[in-house]
């Protein structure tokens, strides 16, 4: 089951990237580092969290491109 917070994080990162590209990239890198660290220590299938983040990011990116 999808965790809405990861999708929202992807949406926010994408929207930030539109105006502040560096902050968007940094927020994405920080999210990935956190999730990979969590996977390394907890073995909690963090790839699902990363997938949810990516879904939010890419759907927002596609929507933004269509609307522009």
C-alpha cells in the first residue's frame, strides 16, 4: 500500500525544482540517502518508498509540462 507522505515528498521536490533547481536536486538526494540508509540498517524494502517518491515526482513533472 502506498504511503502518501512519500508521494507528497516527490510532488514537493518536483515543484521546488521548477523554481529552485538546486534545492530540488538536493532534496531528492537527501531523500535517497535517507531511504538507502534505512534499507541498510532496517532492511525494510526502502525501494517501495523510493518508487512512491518517484511516482509523485514524475506525475507532477508530466502535469507541469502539459500545463505549460
